[in-house]
């Protein structure tokens, strides 16, 4: 209950926080030309169905609609939500020509292509309820003068905790034991022959941004050997606190790791970066956790490596594409612990990213700037992590 009260307080505080100073009205970006006129806002969220009524704070679903319907409609805005997002006959497509704001999520992504951007003549603002805007053609958005923003930091705790859980699930060979129980079996040897302690293992994170740093802090008590690879080094104080060592060369770090965690955004540079050749350079039996983006991995290379034993276990909640089709090969490869994209959409995370969306919409209506770290595309320029 304490967590629930704290999260509820956070959304209230976030949505009522004082705005930053407004931008110059002389800018050519559409964002700064916001007016007090009624806006058409479309949100694309996953459908909760029978689960919608089981938690009043389940705001990240279609039914919850981020908890902002009453607030928007009281100000005269039109708010439409849907889970139907694919194809020319979809509900989303019907609203593309005249919507002003599109809210999407990484958990049920509406892919905003260059073609959709061209058809969206009134579109000014693309908001991601969560973190990760790679479902948007960012170059096309920049060329069109759109503003793209996300709720930076809203689910970093949620994802870091989930990564720690997945590491332990793989190290301890947990899932086969669980499956034995529900299948009425009892075979300790079938689990124990590949179950280990986390203590003493070498864990490396590819990317040490907000999530990567939180993960390293949470791994510190397990007495692991911690490594990280990133474009820039962490602050000396945080390195000292976690005991994590910087590895400038990615492949050199990977060859040392018993466990690798992917914490880098999906960009043109990182797309498919874990291919057959790179995976072959890693320790045989390496465990991999990926809550970043599925397309960072070569899909078939992961399947082949799990089948051969080069990868001893693979766990994550991101797929390419999303939602994953029923015949996606990761569903059927050995030694995996995959889930739907759930790590960043805990109830606490939902309250945080709902509050962040409300805050940015409020600022947009007033013609004010967003918090600087939330911008992914601003004034025709992409954020550094997407370059």
C-alpha cells in the first residue's frame, strides 16, 4: 500500500510541477506554435480486457488511457484511444489525416513510418508513454519539423529490477524446475547440472545509461565482477561505488563475460550488432539478458546459438517485431526465458509515464518547453543516443 500511495503521489506531483521557460516563438518547429484551440489527440495502447477493472491504477492500458481523458476533455480536446494500429483499414489510420498529437508506447508500438508522417498534415507532436521511440521514423519526423519526446527515466527502476530477476532465473536454471512442478515431475539432476551461483561471475552491460547504472548498483551486493561498455565512462564516484570497470572495446569485454546484459538503444549502429560472428566471440554457454530492443540481435543467430549451446540461456521481453507473431522462432528455441514486453510497464512505471505524458501535454498546450532530457527530436535534430 505504501508503494501505491507513493506512486499515486508521484503522478500528482509530476503533473502539477512548474514548467520550464517557454521557447522562442520564432522557431520553425511546429511544437512551439501550439495554440489554445481544441486538439485531436490519439493514443495507441494495449487492450486490458477483463484485467482492466482489477486495479484502479492500471492506467497504461486502452481502458485506462493514461488516466487523462477527463482532464483533456474538460479543456475541450478530443481524445481517442485504440489498440487497432496496423494497416490502412486500422482505427489509427482513420485518424492519421487530422490528428494533432499521437501518443504511443513501446509495449504495443504503433509504427510511425515516413508514409504516415506525410499523411498526417496536422501532426505536431509524437509522445512515447515510456522510454524508447525507435518505433518512429525519427529522421522523417525531424525532416517534417515534428517534436518527438518520451518520458525519460519513467521506467528505469522497473527495467533494471526485471533484468536482475532474469539474470537470476538464467543462472539458477529456474524455469525448467518450475515446469517440472506444473507437469507433476521431480528430477533434481535435470536442473542442478547447469545451475550456478551468481557470486563470482563476470557480468557486463552493453550500455551504462540510466538503466545500466541502476543494474550495476543492484548487482554490487552479489559480489560479481562487473564490467561495462559505453560511449563515455561513468562518473568516477559511481565507478568506485559499484566497482564496475570500463571496457573501451566491446568484443574484448564480451569475451570475458559469463553474463551479458543489453542496455543500449536501438539505432542504425546497434541494429543487428549481435550477429553470428559477434556471438561466436563470446564465452561458450554465455547467458544473455536483453530488455533493450529485439532488433539489436540477429534473430536467427540467437536461435542457432541457443541450439548449439554457444548461448547457454537467453532472456528478455523485447522482440522484432512486436507483438511477436506466433511463429517467431524465439518462442521455440531451447534455454530461453522470454516474456511479452512487460519490464517497463509495472503499475508504478505506468503511473510515472502517465504523469510524464500529462506534464508534457500541459506544457504543449501552453507553448512551453519540455524537460530537456525528454526530447528525442527537437528543431530538426535527433538526440545523441539515436545518432
